[in-house]
C-alpha cells in the first residue's frame, strides 16, 4: 500500500467554481502535512502547511482528519492560474530524521 | 535570498556513461533531499542528508547511485553506468531543519529547478 494516495484526476472545473481534493495517508504516526503545487515542467512549490485545527489562506482551505487519516484542500472561486498539479505531502519523523512521502498529485484545469 | 540551485539544468548522456548532478541548497539549511520524477509520475525519494551524513539512503534504486554532501552545503548525486530507465528529472530540496525536527516553516522543503536527465 502506498504511503500517500491521491485521486490523479484530472479535475476540469469552470472559473469561479469550488473544487476539493482529498489525500489519504497510511501511517497513523505521520506528523506533518503539506500541500505543494507543481506547474508543468516546474519544481514543486509549497502551497500551504496543514495544521490540526485546519487553516485558511485566501481562497485556499486545508483540513486534517487524523481519525480517518486524510487531508483535504478546498479551492474557492477558482482562477485560471490555479491550473496545476497539487501534491499531498506527509512527513513521518523517525529516529533517523524526516521521511517525506509525496502523493502522485491531482491535476486541476480551470476552464474559462 | 537565493533559492536552491541545481546544475546542469539538462543532461543528455549515452547509456553506460557516468553522470554527476549538483545541488546547492539554501544557505543555512541543514537538511537536503534528492528526489526523482519520471514523466507523469510522482516524486520518488532517493536520499536525505542531515548535515554531511546520510541517515536515510533507503530510496537509492541501485548501487549505481551514490550521493555525498560536503561542508554541510553542496551535494552531488552520481549515477554510474547510466541506463535508459534512469531518465527522469532529478530534484533537490532543502529545509532549515531535519533530524532535530521542527515545525511548519522549519521543515518546509524548498525545491530546486531540477536536472532533466536523458539517457540515450
């Protein structure tokens, strides 16, 4: 079983729509969670960390559900510039250090 | 300040040749990570450095792959006797802390632009 699983999509949504992605993780000891964004042929860039209490940054809201072992990302009022692949990242800290697990990404295309 | 830099940005080589990829992390970042990403695939973890030591080499796909980090800064990833299946984008990332643990910004990974390797 993969450490992190995401629906690859693609999600094709009209401008202004609200879209949500989920990501499940297998290790209940996972301790930190992130959403990264990757544009075509570019490196991943941090979108936001995901805190236990949930957090919001403008049109983006991230939630963590430890009981069900998933994190979510909600994008409101989608913009054309939101088109990208969204990567779910889970960090498991061990005695030897951090082990980051990346999902394969969810592709989003926002249509005019 | 400057971000993570990698060189070369593109590398085309012939099967069987050795290649060396370089990563310059953000100054002051103690942790450094190597990943590779094949076309349309997710990121595959290769190796992690805390300072100059590599506590986690579990992701190296074969003994043809090796990496080192000197002076707690620059890292090189070496692939010996390259094979066509080694073709991928090799991404390097760094974070402020690693082994000691941290929260939020301290453990956030910042990625370099990657090296696109093509083995013919």
